[in-house]
C-alpha cells in the first residue's frame, strides 16, 4: 500500500441570517473540469499555501489565513476589520472590476494577500474565524 502525503486544506462555512429567521449558507459550484469534485456544490476553501505561514500574519493559524484567502479567491468575500474603527465588516464598496483584479493578484501570488488591503487601511479579520472540525481522508 502506497502512503500518500497529507494535503493541508481549509474550508469556510459562512452563514448569514435571512429575513425568514433561518440562516443562509454559502456554497460555490466547482467547475465541471475540476479534477476534484467536478460540478459539486461545496463550501469555499482550498489548499494551505506556504505563504499562509508568513511572518506578516503575526503567528495566526495558517488554516485561518488559507481559508480567508481561498474564500476571497473563489467568491470575492472576505471578512475585514477597519483599522481606524476596529469594526468587522464584509468587503463592499468596490467596483466589480477592481475586486476581480484583486482576486487575480491573490490567485497568482498568494504572498501578496497580506499587503493587498494595506493601502485601504483594512486588514483581514482572522479573529472572526473559529475552528469547527478536523477531517482526514483515508483512501
């Protein structure tokens, strides 16, 4: 039996209250050409990259960084903290073209993720992410 290396990944379960009192859950549909779960609806997320363990993250969990980065890459959604007000919010107020460009930058160069919002006086709100479970795949 061949032993496969562990592949580190993280996913996000994003909920928001709806007007009906229930919660809505964010799922994304994978590409039909994807090598993993083609056309399936999944929680956003992906692989942990070496850049997710950067000193720029001040010792934060590489899993939190990865899920924040991957969710942004896949959906354009990111939890942010306004450094001048210390309030959490979702990224908003950007033109979709600008947001698309930011996503491309991060997708092509994950090391750019920490600095991406510095000019906007915003930073990712990693404190808003909480571990839920740990899964291992055995084949």
